[in-house]
């Protein structure tokens, strides 16, 4: 049975759009339609918002911590900017990099596997994807122009190198997903899907191989969740999950085991486990409240654990 570890009130004045937790489960970061990023240090005694970052103008669509080897907090928003923060000293964050050359809102960000270096991709409603790479303390930028017609909504890196190369998957308003690979500083489409029923809203690459070597999940604006599977990276099969339920908004994977989390528009979550190459079983798990030990005790024993691990 899953249970709530902790909850706290934020100071956001509008809807929370994104949340992320750093590698050590210490800092909880949230972004909102009010244009503010809040940071909470969970090792404190009061667990309230200690840091407010206000570099964006308008809704902040996503926040994401990098691997602790680099120590960045990335954000993107409706002002078309990608902003990287870094901690100067305890609970004091400052801007170290800002990119504002997208012509329309930036919609999604994702860090590449840390072993490849500090690399972050950023998608935009202008139809492009920018790739930002840190070389000798300087950021260089390459772009994928015309990645998706009418805008790119979501991106996700492959969690490992494929044929010794980084691979990026994207979804957009052309109702397609595309796989991108770099050759001599130019990004090429290695796979392009047929059109789905609606615009692609979210996409996520499974971090661990399952019954097939490569697995990706996508979600459309009308709630269609598709699992894309392949053994050779070039030929992909599709499986729709929970076709009768349409109010889905986000997909994400557990770090261990092939378990897919599907977030519903009614704030519910469904977990799905692969039981065959094209068969997925819904794990009926409810989130319940029960008496908890001290919060500090919970944090100490939750470092580097996966919330899905209790399912096995």
C-alpha cells in the first residue's frame, strides 16, 4: 500500500505546473502559473518555502534538477526562456545561464544522462528544439529547426547511449513522435511515427529495458496513452493503455522495473506493469494516510529509494 510521506502548503498564488526533487531527496522545487519557483529544504524544521526565484515572466512550465555532479536547477516558461540556477551557498541560488532565443514559449526541458556531460534539451512552441552543452565552463547551443509543425510540446532523452550516441525523442502538435540522433553537430530524424489521434502532450523514455529493449510512453491531449516498443530501434510496435479512460495528462516511469505511472486530470494516478510484450496490467493501488514516524526519520531512510519499489 502506498502512503503519503509528507505534505506542505506552498506560497504559490496560482496553479502548480511542475515539481521536482533533487537527487538526494533534500530539496523540493515547484513552479507555478504565477511565474514563481519555490524551493523547500526538507531537512529544515518547518518545511516551508525558503527560496523564491522570480526570473521568469508568466507561467513556469517545468523545473528540473540536474545530476548533483553539475548542481543545476533548470526551468522553462511562457516567456520563451531557459534559465539555469546554481546554489552559491546554503539556500541561495543565482542565475548562471539564460537562453532567450526561442520565439515562443519554451514548453519542456530534459537533462541528458549525466555520464555524457552537462547537456540539456529545451523544446518550444515555435517548433524548434535547442540543445545546450557545457564545454570548458561555456555553454554552446545547437538547434533542431522545424522539429514539429505548429510546436513541440515534450521531449525526453534516452537514458543511455544507443550505438554510442545520444538519442532524443520529441512529441508535438503535428500529432507525431520523432526520434533524433546527432551526426557531426547536425540532428537527424531516425524514426517518425504516423499521426496519432491528437497532439502529443507528454512523452517519457523508460530508463530500464523491459521485455523489449527500448520502451517509450506518450500521452495525447485527448488522453490516449501509447507504449512504443522496439528491439532494434528502427521498427516500433504500439500498445494503447486504458483506452476507455480519457482524462489522462502525464506519463512517467519508475527507475527500477517496467512500471508506468499515468497521471489523471482528476488528480488520481494509475500504475501499469508490463506482463507481456504487448500486454499491460493495471496495479490497483490507493494512496492512503496512516501514522508516520518523524519526518527526519523518513527522509533519512528514503534517500535514493524509489516510490514504486514497494510494489514488488
